[in-house]
C-alpha cells in the first residue's frame, strides 16, 4: 500500500501494487510512475482512496473522464 500526502491535508491511497517506485519523503509529480498494479484472477485491479483529514472523499468526484 502506498499513501501520498498532498496539500490541504489530502491523502491518496493506492493498494494492490506489486512494486512501489517511490520512497518515503520523495516528491511525486503528475505523470510519475509510482508503482505497478498487481494481477489477480479478476485482472488488474487498483484499490484507490482519497481522504481529506479523516473524511473519505468519493473518487468519482475527483477523477477526470477521458
């Protein structure tokens, strides 16, 4: 599991990763490869959460549809 701390007390959580390509304390920028998603019987599944302090945020409200 990888947790990235952002401005204004936001955090993003990434689970089901086989590799994590960043170390604690590294700065991460948009487009950086932070890890690889693991394969399961159902295929590639990423666990993703967004939190503001202790308040869970709906990821659909944050993700841009392409």
